[in-house]
């Protein structure tokens, strides 16, 4: 059974793309078939896995606007072990045009249904806004993974996202659940980070992943090489953290046997 996870937070710079890429690569390392869908016009997930966003002829835009079939857009990346539906600045056109389509909120859901049986996990890297593209992701998803920094404004932004998730669950996608909250770029020496982390655990309890993603130079460097941190430096603390996150995700869905590839 395919499980679709939207990686979403309307706040920028919280590690959505880093999480999308490295969770995808970590799941692939456990021999799961993984598709990463880039829904952001910035195309950072596309560039971060070594694909030149300016050179791709077809993107998620073409799929959403029914100009191309998903199978014609998806790229297979053996270096990282995942497949990718790329994005670039053309996604802005999809954002605008989907507003004028009666069933525009269901465009991604319909497209992914065509290829879902080819993958165990599909990760949706959402733009940093509660936009039409993010709504498409939430309508298509089974769960929402929310990366967040433990900082002053984190909880305020989280409230707006939770409200949106609740509305979509009630009106459009009753199966949608919060997959989990992921603490990213965490520095345990920071008192505020520890205070916010404690508040998250108090309010969301088991919805907060045990895994914490640390601040890590290798995580920051890997995208410039077009690699996941697993491929760039598998022994780094960032790589180990995302592999641990993959283990948590798997335990929630299929018993969690890692089955690491050689």
C-alpha cells in the first residue's frame, strides 16, 4: 500500500526540503520505493538531488495542468535511489491556473493515482505558504509531516497550519492525519529551543517524533553537491538522524524493519 506524506509548513527556512530529500533517501536505503514530488516554484528539492531545474522539459506543473502524464515527467535517480517529479518556476503557472478550475484542489490526487502502485512512499515537498499547491498536497496526502524549528514564532505558525489541516480533513480529505512534528536544526544548548520543544511535547505528545534533527554542517553542504546527506556523508549526525526518522516512519506504518541496502 502506498503512503503519501505531505511535508508542509507555511513558514520558510524550517527544513522542509532538507527533510523531504533526506527522508526520501533514507526510506530508499531501507529498500522502499520512493517518489519525491517537488511542488515549490523555487525547485530546491529538484536542485538538491542533482537535477538542473532549468534544463528539465517537463515538471509537476505539466502534470497538474494535465499537459503530461506523470510517467513522462518522473525522473529516476539511481545515485540517491529515489524517483523525482521535478519543479521550477513554471509551478507559478499551476498555482494561478488551478484557482480557476472547479476541481483544482484534486489535480495532484488524480495524477498520483496513476503511479501510486509503483511506490511504497510518496513525499510531497510543499511551498512555504498555504497556497493552492499546498492544498493540493494536503488533499492528496494520507499524512502531514511538519518540520519546525523550536523558536519563538514556531507555535503561532503551527496554529494556522493545523487549522488548515483540520478544515481539509473535515471538508475534502477525511483520511488526512498529522503524521508527526519534526524538530529541526535543533541546538540543545539553546534554552528557548528546549522550552519550545517541551511545549510541543506537552501539547502534541506522541505526534512529536522522538528523532531530533541537529544543526549539522554536512546537512547544509549536501544539496550543493546534488546529494542526500546519506550519499554525501553517511556517518554524519545529520545522516544518522534522518535514518532514525525513517525508522520511526516505518514503525508507524509497517512494523519498521529497516532492511538496509548494501
